[in-house]
């Protein structure tokens, strides 16, 4: 007999920014942080612009009108699937290890 697991979508319920970090509180209680360097528009925004965000899609993402930035919860939970990370220092640990292994195999 097959059973289907109900898919539960995790939503954003709150967000804040420091000068270098975006922090998002999720509906399941998790708190996810990412460097603002991943989001150049937010990095270049003023503190007031960063503080002026709104939920989109009932919490599937966040929107900053003043800087035209949209960030989905999915991209925060799985950045390797969504973000073009500028260098290996900013990539999630799994990506960093594979990039390091590739350099070693090339003799770099």
C-alpha cells in the first residue's frame, strides 16, 4: 500500500538585516541567516531600506520594494540550487569541498 507524505511548506514570518547578514525566522521555528554579500542590492541598501521588507506569497519569500529585491525561503534553505555564489569562500560547505578537490586534482 502506498502512502503519500503531506508536503509542508515552510514560510517566512520575520526578517531582519545587520550590516552584513540577512536573518529570516521561519514558520517552523528555524532561523536562517545568509551573508548580505549573496544579495548585492541589500548589501548596498541603507539600513532603512533593509528594514522596509514585506512578505510575498503568504511567506514563500520576502520583497524589498526600495531596492527591487525578492528572496525566496527555498533559496535560503538550498542556496546551491538558486544562487550564483561569487566565490568559494561564500559557497555552502559541500560546494567548497568539491571546489577545493577540483583545484587539487588540477594541480592548483
